[in-house]
C-alpha cells in the first residue's frame, strides 16, 4: 500500500471514530454509566475499598469461580498427528509442531504444503 493510501485510510478511520465518539457522548446510557462509575469510585475512596473488595462483597463466590475456571493445572493430552510426505513416502508421528523432520520439511516444501500432508 502506498503511503498516500495509508494516509487517506487513516484519515477516514479518524473521521469515523470522531463521529462514533460524538454519538456516544450524546448517549444518555453512557452518561448514566459514567455518573455511576464516578460515584462508585468516590464511595470506594471514602471507605478505602478496592474493586476486589466490592466484588467480594457483592459476589462472595467469585474467587472460587475464577479458580475453577483456571483449572487444576492438568492439560488433556495432545492428540498424535501423522504426516505422510508424498515425495518420499516418509511418515512422521508427533504430538506437537516442534519435530526436527517436520521443521526440515517445512523449510524445504513450505508450511502449507506440509500441513496438507496431515493424515486424518
């Protein structure tokens, strides 16, 4: 893309964003949310509380939910992928993409070609 095209596209994007900002600034819902945010932060400051304190007060199970979502740290085992090189007939079985032969194939024939050799 030429520099002038990039400049024009950027200029157009800025105009669109300015229009979006103008329409948002007149939206009553945004004004109410901003007012709520301002009052909440003032109240938190008055009582020396953080967002975490407020969340813990409103939803005591939140920390437990986050911990459950994070999981126990165990991952499910990766599936074995089998690649067959149509040029040499060589077969590679791997669980990840960090295989020496696969890397060599990708350098020689390209990543897309090697990916197409994946057996189903």
